[in-house]
């Protein structure tokens, strides 16, 4: 039986420490990466979805972020 690939989520800081160094050198500033993700419409999720205007940690889709690069 084939297993489905799970959608892995990471915070921006986790992505910048673990995944981006293997994809982009040098790793750009945090704000730059945020802008890239926003322009590319990388989906993100919050632990508290009712905190739509600020507050709360955002978790980004790792697969979508890797496809961007």
C-alpha cells in the first residue's frame, strides 16, 4: 500500500536554519524571505486561526517553499 506524503509545516526561522541553506547561498534576510513567500503565495497556517491580524506563529508548507527555489 502506498503511503501519502505528509504536508510538513515549519516556522520561517526553522526553514531558514534547516532547509534554505541547502537551496540558497547566502541565506537572505528574514524580511526578504517573507516577501518572496508572500509574492509566491506560499500557504501558511497559524496555531490560532482566529488571530488573523497579527499574533501567533505562522507555519509554512515546506514542500511549497522548496518548490519556490
